[in-house]
C-alpha cells in the first residue's frame, strides 16, 4: 500500500489578517478541515508548514500561529521554513524518506508562492503530487484567475488537480 501525507502550507493567522482578504477564506478553511478529517480517519500523516520571517510572521508570534479554526493537533508534524519552497527544508525531505511517503496532497497559502513552489519541487523530486484546487488561495487583486491559472499550469507540469469533494469521495 502506498503511503501519502497531507501538507498544509502557511495557513497562519497573519496571512488571514492582511489588508486584502484571503479569497474565499471561509470555504478554504472548511475544505482544509474536511481534508484533515479524511486523513485522520485513514490514519495518514498530516504536516503543517509555517513560514517564518522578520516581518509579520515572526516565529512564535500570534500572527505566526496556525489559524485557530484549522484542526491542528499536537501529534501533527510541524515544519518551519523561511523560504517559499518547503522542499528546501531537510526536515521535510528526511521525514518523507523515513516514512517512505511518495504521495502528497497539498493545500494552503498562497497559490502563486509557496503552494506552487511545493507542487513543482515535489513533482520534480519524483513524488506524486495532488493539489486540491479549491483548498488553496491567495489575497491578490484577481484571486480566482490566479487560482485557475496555477491549477492549469501545475496540471500541465504533471500535478494531479482534484477538488475537495473528489478527494473525499475517492
């Protein structure tokens, strides 16, 4: 049986408190929590990624914390990063190798930054990547167009794109 993990990228309080709101934030949080429920039921790995910087996402600050409505548990793996690409963090690579995980499901923030970087780097590393098309978002001027653009572009790169309902029913 192939092992998979859910990677939840940068769903931190500070990103939900920006001047431009996260596009469809309520739906995003609901979808991510539904996916978490599936992974918990199947006893599959859940990895939370948190971005650290010297600005609004200082490590251990309130803004740096996972959004309070996201169903994070103490036992979940947590990885802190200071670059957009989580695959530049040895902790993630070592964990995936140790657990023999080859299939990743990716959700989170932001579409055109850390989410696309994880999808491309994971795929280029030989992993099977599934992006949940309605469980990633951003706070740009044209958020829907950006999501559609990256879903299409990542699909062309070999990333499997599903929506939340498709993942839950698969």
